[in-house]
């Protein structure tokens, strides 16, 4: 029993429990999100060929890219509540399998409306994955250990860019015309296959809670459950939907993450175009160059996650990356014709925005527990991801209207700065633990 152990023995049990859990879960969760996020990265590469092949405008692309997030918004909270009720294993598997199948169907798009409808359905299918995995981490790690785990999982985003960029460019270059299909059509089909396979693997690999953790001893399970119970006792739980909706902190958090997501999807959807505008024309070369900003983002995310846990400080570890991301996008817009400066600026932008995207989630997961965490995380993510509709649509519309994407980038940098200011309104004592 834990209560009869010395402090040194308890420390050893604690270290072993979380180390084994991290090695068991985190690589697979990263793989899940990496496969899934390929379906967000590849639409930016498909744009390089698909828009001209189908005679679609920048505005059509921006609206289509954003339609994903309308379906996402409508189904996010219900999806996460279902996950909390039926278990992560079955629901995450459903999300990934259905998402992969719909992603493959993009190979058959011929009109703008088909593009819009499939993007909307893709959002419905994917709704709940990101908040579901965030909620899943709260079942295994207390607040003081979760920043590094969250960052490890979010590293799948830049990894998907590093892998997906060159892979998408290679498929589009090498498979163009194969069996009468364009390169972008083959890309959608080939990159959807791993998502479906990993979705099936989820059913066999994931566990729904500590009580099913076959890799932990009884003492380790007891200690983890005890720490999770203590962690949850300090969190907010709402008694009704009305109480939930009246919580101003939730709306503040949603507004902050909205600003972060505006920057994140400016990079996700427009990075290949920005690289092309800087003078790189070959799809494979564009893919290789786009991997550089994502490599920088991985380093920054690891360093910021470790620093946040070490100092148990959350606000300035979110503000600093948001400001860095805004600065990087501004410089990329100012010097867009210079390849070297543009790439360096995009490296700074990706490092800042993607670090902020992962570190933000330490705020709601520290404040909320139980069903409130399931609804709160999903609600915040759902509202904020409307920025995924606004960001590509606004940039696409501004680009079509003005002939330049720079003004759109300036708009995004302003939004990031507003979000950084909002972070200061959250009391440090409520999140710094």
C-alpha cells in the first residue's frame, strides 16, 4: 500500500508509473494525430494543382478549406461528451476511420460544391479528436505533468508538416498522370490509408482508464488514481449547462485560443503558397522547404513545454510564443519575395504559433475536471476552431480582391497580438501549478 511506503519509495513508484505510461501511450497518440493531421496539411498542397485543374479561385479554396470547421463546430461538444461516456478507445477509432474514408473521397472532386460538401463532412467526422485526446491525457496525468505530455502529442502537428510536405510533393510530382489521375488525386487516396489503418489499431491498443493499465502494478495504479483525484478536486465542475455557459473564464479561454488558431491555420493552409510565392516552383522542392519551419517548431515546443513544467508558469509561456508567431508572419509578409528571409521568418512564425497552440491547453485542463472538462475542452476547441473557417476564407478573399496575401497576414498578426493581451487577464494563481 502507498500509505505504508517511505517518501523515497513513493517517489520511485511515481516516477516509474508515469514513465511507463508515457512510453506506452504518447508515441501511439502522436501517431494517431500525425496520420489525422496529414489530412489538414495535404489540402494546402492539393491547392497547388487542384485549383487550376478544376478552375477554382482563391476565394473558393479559402471557403472550402474553412467549411471543414463549420461541421467541426457543430459536432465538437456532442462528440466529446459521447467519448467521455462510451470510452476513448471506441470513439477515437470511429473518428479516425470515418475521417480517413472521407479524405480519400476528395480524389473524386470535380466541382466547387463537391469540395465544400466533402470538407463539411470531413469536419463532422473529425470533430472530437483533438479535444478527445486532450481529455484522454487528463485520465492518465495530473496537471503538473501534463504540459510535457501535451507538447509531445502536439509535436505530431509539425511532424505531419515535415513528413506530409515532402511526401505530398513527391506523390504529386511522381504520380501525375498515372492511370489518368492527377497527382493531387493520388495524394488524397494514398495519404488516407494510414489514417484508416491506425484507426483500426486504436481498438486493440488504447485503454479507457488507469484500471485497465496492464503495464502498471497495483501500487502504481493506486498512486496515479490518488494524484488524479487530488488534481480533480481543485478543478471547477459545473452543475448545469447554464452554469457552464455563464462561466466567463471559458469564454475568455475560447477567445484566446481563437486568436491562436487564426495563426495556426494561416500557416497550415498557406505555407506551401508562401513558399511558392518566394520563388520555389517544383512541388517536391516546396515540400522539402516547408519541412524547415516545422523542424524549428518541434525544437521550440519541446523547450517551452519543459520550461513551463519546470517553472510551473503558464501565462508568459503562452504570451511569448504568440508574439513570436506574430512577428514571424509580419516579416514573412514584408519580405515575401526573398526566399531566405521568408523561410527564416516562417520558421519563427511556425515555432511561435505551434508552441502556443500546444501550451494553451494547460489553461483549461488545469482549471476544469470531470464532465466539465469534457464539455469545456470541446466547447473551447469548437468555438476557437471557427478561426479555421475565418482564417483561410479571409486570406483567400483578401488575396483575390487585392492580388496580395500580405494584407491577410497582417490581419492574422494583429489577431495574435490581441490574444496575447487577453492572456494577461487570466489570474496567474489559478493556472500556475
